[in-house]
C-alpha cells in the first residue's frame, strides 16, 4: 500500500494504531455526579486512572430525561479520553433506563461506536465496540446490533443470574457481574471472606464467552433508601489475588467514583456534586487503594501469578469507630451487616524483602509481626486513639508514620467507610 494511503487509513481508523491488548481493566464511573464537569475535570480523573494502568471508564449514566447533562458529559468524557489516549464505553444504568428506550440507546451507541476513544473488545474494531449496563438483564441487544449493522457491537451487560447467560436470547456476547462483595445474591449480606462462587458460575455458563469480573475495595452506604455494609475487610487485596488466579477476560473496577457506596478509588473529585454521601466520604481518602492496586493491575495484564513490588510501601485501612459504638444523632441507625465485621486495622505491606511490621493501634501495646516480601495483608486488634505504623529490616527502620485520622470511641452519625493511608520508604 502507498504510504500516503496507509497514513490516511490510520487517520480514519485510529483503532488500528492503538489496538488494545486482550486483558483490559475498566473502572465504573458515575456520570450522574459530575453534572458540572469540564473536559479538564475529566482529564484529571483519567490521568489518575492511567497512572495505575486502568485502560478506560465504563460510563454509568441515566437517560437525558433523568439527568439532562448526560449527553454533554458523555461527549466530554469521549473528548477527554481521546485527548489522553484513554478508552471509554457506555454503561446504561437500568435503574433509570428501560427496554422502551431502545431507540435512544441505539442512537447513543451508534453515535460513539466508531469514536477514537471508544473501547473495543479484543484487538480491533472488528471485535466490537463494548456496551454494558448496570442491571437491565432482559435488554435486547439484537435490536441494537441489527440497526447498527455497519459497526460490530460487543454487548457485555451486567447479568444478575449467572444461569441466565447459558441460553440467553438477548444478543449478549458476554457478561459483567456486580457480585464484587460476599453476597447470597442481590443485596443480601453474608459473612466474609469473599469467594469466587459467583465468578465460577458466570465462567461456566458463559462457556468461553468473555466474562468481565468485578473488583471492589469496599461497600458501605447510609442513605434513607439503603443503609448497609458488605463484609469487605481484607477484600482490597484478597479480591485481586482471586482475579490473578481466575484470569477473567476483562476486569471492571467497581467503582471509580461512587462515593455514596464507599467503593471509590479516585481522589475526592472537588467538582463532583454531592448527593449527601459527603457525610461519610469527605475526609476519607481512598487513594491508597490505587497504590495497592497498581502492581495487581500490572500482574493481571501480564498473566503473572503474583504482583511485583518495586519499592517498600504500606497501605492501611480501618473503620474509624469500633462497631459497638452507638452514634448519638443518627435517625437511620447502624447499617445492616455490622454483626459480621471485625474490629481490626488492616495493613497491606508491599515489600521488596521480608521485614518486621509494628502497629500501635490506640492504647493497645505495639504489635510486631514478620512479613514476607510481596503484598501481604495483616490485621491488628483495633484500639481507640492514634494509629501508628513502622517497618524495620535488619533492625533498621525503613518507613514509619502516624495516620492523620484517629479511631474514636464516640460518633454522631454512623460511618463505616474506611480511612485509607499510604506510607512509603
Ligand atoms: C473545578 O472547577 C473549577 C471551576 O470550573 C476549576 O477552576 C478547577 O480547575 C476544577 N478543579 C479540578 C480539580 O478540576
Ligand atoms: C453525539 O456526539 C456528540 C459529540 O460528538 C454529542 O454532542 C451528541 O450529544 C451525541 N448525540 C447522541 C445522541 O449521543
Ligand atoms: C485477621 O488475621 C487472622 C490471621 O491471619 C485471620 O485468621 C482472620 O480471618 C483475619 N481477620 C479478618 C477480619 O480478616
């Protein structure tokens, strides 16, 4: 082919240049809370995500009749992603959409399916533009595909019953599971730790079709309409250990910025609109989960069994009140699920060589354990007061620090969102 022709072809079809590797990691982004976002705000988030190896955002959105800014923010997201070489796809939130919206869904999917920032499943556009959902199990993707016959679509909807996918006639190509926490199904809370029971059912029923596995660090929510905590505890690294063993086709982090359910890993997003979740998310940074996850994301993509740690760090997380603390002015009462929680402080050491970890939790005596190289999570009995951490190797302290947030023995309102911190050598 003439060089000029190739150049023109690549300009017209940038996906040929920026082809995706098969193992991609996406993160669920709540468009509903970024009404005021500019393209620059989107770029701030995208840069944070790219820094730990996230390939793209699943743009969770409601129809324009619910959030009149949805079209504008989808356009901003695609534009920002294009400018930074990031990928996005739309995740229709069927708490708000319904199958009667099919024509509108076709318009939107068709509008973006050949956009340079559109995420494709597999190596090229011929593998299909990804479209996904939250719930909406019965949505007919054949109707979408039939109308967009000039562009292959790969439908990876969220499916609640893994048995449904075996014989689904809805045109789905694969499935995304929302069971990122220990659950008996739906929102039923069961004791931890997390297992791969649901993943295994999805993988079996999909019989080789792509499975997009969910990875989440936590889940606490405290609205009138929902007041519970899933048993997350050591989930932040346990879940990734499971993913490295399962090797699912795709991963979707749940979520990037859902402050309301406390499973955000983004920074605080100063320009998001607060739906009331500021009461438990403000002042509770989760950036440390990104530090913890970067080596897991790299390992997942390369097919490695274990994450590689390049420098000595530790990430800690804990709830900021013991679970029997009665909060004094909370009309909602304590969240469902607390009976299964443990009053412990979690420390994930990220070490190049074995070392000694010492944790002083409040008034408890300092506790020292020997930890191996790699990423290891250890827990320590929670004590009210300051939380201090140090790591020594061969008798020499290599890192130490005290958390900016104490554990308190009193509270006004219930907050079971974890406080997350990082210490580096
Ligand atoms: C938030 O919005 C303001 C005003 O539009 C802007 O100046 C600022 O840069 C934004 N902050 C971030 C972090 O994007
Ligand atoms: C189509 O994309 C443009 C931006 O490229 C956006 O402004 C418009 O709202 C989109 N329309 C639909 C139906 O998605
Ligand atoms: C704390 O660590 C112990 C020892 O490894 C383990 O048996 C226990 O399940 C852990 N607790 C939690 C809540 O993860």
